[in-house]
């Protein structure tokens, strides 16, 4: 519920707390329905929209009451501090600075909103009703402006087509209203994918298309409770709220019930019958140059497009009988481990430098069927592999207790030495791990059996190489030097470089995503973005091979990106750096200039939280010299704890998310 104000309410609440806090279940019953208002609108939403110019806020000074039915609320988390209402003339997004809005204004509530004292604004082209220009209606004002007049009202979505969305005039009439598309499906690359990135809580776009390949974006929040659910692989209907961002048409669903896609897809692949990959290979070896008409193959993706050791158009799939390369006409989006079905009827079968492939396959001829089970690599020796190279081509194999020689880094050809028998292992210069140090000593290597005028192996990522000595041998570089390189235009770390420092983030308290660690040495700090989750505790000393790794910013925060976990060596417990005592204004000034404080520990004295409330989300902190946002993830165990009422000393990591901010590790950072 939106919080109530008043001293008598507070006294009652405190009294009740002392009596009940020890024995009451924290799962509360549904709140009682409040009395309904008799207020009537005197304007339509179309009248409201007519006040706007499309840019800048228009403050509403006259009596102006609009009515509408809530067609989207914040129950699922796909909207945050927002609801959407519509009447029979249009729709508007309403920004209310409170959470749990669905308790008071659930879908189906008919509202009257007093717009006098509010403002009409636009966010990248989307009309919205604000409290003051650019700001949501403050919580204390919500009950002064928003009134419920009826419950459980049904709004039927307007049936539209994707091509109609191209008409700007038509689009304006349906923005912020409920629309419905029939005979649509998720594009093959997005079918069976998660709606959003729930782990890192990133929003994602998924393409929805009709049978003529007209497409529109469905955008979902990483904070939505359905973010980790998979999009359906069939076709059917989609109900959503119509939105726009800088001219790009976007759809926003309330929850997965808005997506009803259980019918057959309209992809060319839908009508074919499956054949084993081994049978398709036999077609070629017996003289065939095309895939049999009406046939499909299905397998699990064993190549890894995200690490770029294959051309973006190439896909390697394997079923229970064999494997094969599929060469698309354009870059594909299938990931390692996806189960994919490909229509191969009439498609060219040919060899490229000895490697059999299904060539020039339209991307529309392939569809993701869901998450697959990666096949177990065939354990073999180099000698045995060479004797069976053609039969095992495009399948996973594994060599144990071999050595990697001939090159100190992954780039070009490295030789796999298995006693006297050798095999080339090739790494593209475009691979994310190209330039990383090759381990010495005995290793185990998993990879895809391949051919380039002779048998070779291709690894997918650095996790395919296990063992050996990968913890040292590079040339040290300080974090300060790395930051200077990035400032000078570098996008990758020079080859053969290592960094050593202390972990100043705390994965155990979940206020940093588990693929990220914040790393500091005596010269500065940086975020390390690993390819997999880590468990390095606060205060651990690490040595990391970063040669050839990506240097990039994420929403303004410098990071060394996509670092394989195998390149990290735990050196044991280290000594945490002493936080630098600074003012908030000093942080803001630094972050606008040299950014030497970014990703380092600082201490802020006499800090207060003027807004009060819980730590969760963005919270303003001030110390008399300036104001900065402190952000706390909802996954942090202390997120729902209340901030202190008085002045405190804060130890925090300096960060950036399109503006300077700070993050604490735990409540121990509040002193």
C-alpha cells in the first residue's frame, strides 16, 4: 500500500509494533478496499494530450480532471513507479513516486486524476503525466490527485497489425493503450529465450514478428518477476501496452499471460520432417549436393558465438548421431546450448577447405526450440582423433594430459602435443580471448572437431582448457595505467599484461552482481566483469591475466569485460585498502574529470539520508557539500532495512550509472 501520513497513525503503528512484532506472520492479508470516490472527469485523455507539444513539460494550472481505467500496473515489476490508464480517446503513462501501486490502483480500476498542479511531459517521445516537470508525483501528493471511482472494469485491447505501427499518426492514437496482435510469434532467434536478463537485471528487447516477417520490439525489465521465463516457441496472440522510444515502436506486457502462443509457427522450418545429421552427411558422401526436400535437422549448438571464435554466420550443431556446420546468409543469434531446428530441404551441401557445411541457409530457416543438453565430449587421443576426423567432424571431443606449444598466446595456431602426436588448434584474432596467455604444463582440452585443409580443433572459450599454469608469467600493469590507456582511446588491454589487487566488493552480501568484482590496487580501481559467477570474498588478493581483454564502459562505469574465470588466480587473503576520506562534492568533481576515485573505497563523514525509508534502490545522500545517489540492489539482504535518521559516516565504493553514485557492501559500511 502507499504509505499513510499523520502523527496519530504513527503512534498507533508504533504501539502495534511492540505488541505484535514477535508473533505476527510477515505475509500480510490483502488490504481492505477503500471507499470509492464520486469525482467525475471534466476532460478526456485526448484533451490532456492536446496540451502537449511533443517536447518539454507543460504545467497544468487550471481545473483539469481526466478519467481512465488502469490497463497496466507494477505488480509484475515490468513497470516501476508507474501505471498506465486509458479512456476511449487515448492513454497516458502516470508516474507515481511509490512502490506497490497495484495495491491501491490495480488493473481494472477506474480512476479520476486531478491534473491541476501536475505536468504533461515526454520521455523520448512517450507522453507521461508527471508531478512537476521531469519528476514523478511525490508519494505524499498521490492521494490528493488520484481517486478510484470503480473496480474490476474490463478493457478490451484494440486489435492492430504490425505494419500499422509504421504510421506515425496512427501510433499516436494507440500509445499507452492496450493493443492485441494476432498470428504473431517471437522471431526464431528470440523464441525460447528469456524475456530479460534476470541475473544481471538488465532489460532486453525481443523481436515479435508476423508471418510476413514484419517485426516489432517487445521490451521487458530485468526486474520483472517473469524475466527468467522463456518466450514461447509457437505462434498466437500478444496483448501489450503500446510504447515508443526515440521513434522505435515497443511493446510492454503486464505478465506472461499476455502472451498466448501455442499454435504452429509460420517459419519455413515448421513443415519439414526430421532426419538425423548422420544421414545428411551420408547424402553428401554418396554424391548429393543438396539437402533432401521437406527435411529438417535438429541439434544442440556446440559453437559459442559470444566468444567470437567462429564467424558470426557459422553455427555448429550436434545430435545423437553426428554434427555439422550450418552457414547462414547473415549473422545468427543462437547461443551455446540452444536446441535449434534447421530446414535443409534444397539447401546446398558443400565443403569449405575440407569442412562439410549446409551453406547459404536463410536465417528464417532456423528456429530455437528451447534450451538443449550439451553432448558429452568424446574422450580421445590425438592419434585416434586423426584416424576418425571425418566421422567425428563438427562434434565435441576431449583430450586429456596434453600440452599446448608453439605459441605463448591464443591467436592463430597453437599445437596440441599428445606425446609424439600433434594437432593444430586454431583461434581467430577476433576471439574474445585472443591474446590471452596459453597455459604451460599438462592440460585437458575440449573443443569442436574441425577441418581446414586437414584436421584441427577449435575451442569455444577459455573454459575449454583446464589445468596448467595460468596464474603468472605476464607483465604487471597498474589499474591507474589501465585507466589512462582507456582515457587515451584504448579498447583492449595490451597483450601479456597482468593486474594484481584486492577485491573490495562483497559478493556474499549481493550488492554487486556475482559476475562482477570491484578491484583496487594502490593506483586506482576498476570493475572486472567475468564470464561466469565467482565466489571471491571481500579482501581477497587476486592476480588476473587481462592481456587482450576488452576495456569498455557500461553506463559510464569502466570495466575489463568478459574476463574468463580461468584467468583469475586467488593469491589468498589480502589487506583491504584504507578508504580515502572525501566529501561528496570531491567525488562529483573527480567523476567529472580524472575519475581517479571510480571503483575505489571512500569514506564520507556527516552523511545523511534526507528521504528516509529503506536502502533499496536509489537513495539520495548528502553531507552539506553535495548530494549523490547511493544504490542498493533488491537482492542485498539489507535492502529492506531502513536508513539511519541521523548523521553517519559511510564507507562505500564509488561507481557510475549514467551519473556518479556510491554502493555500500553491507550495513557494516554505515558507521
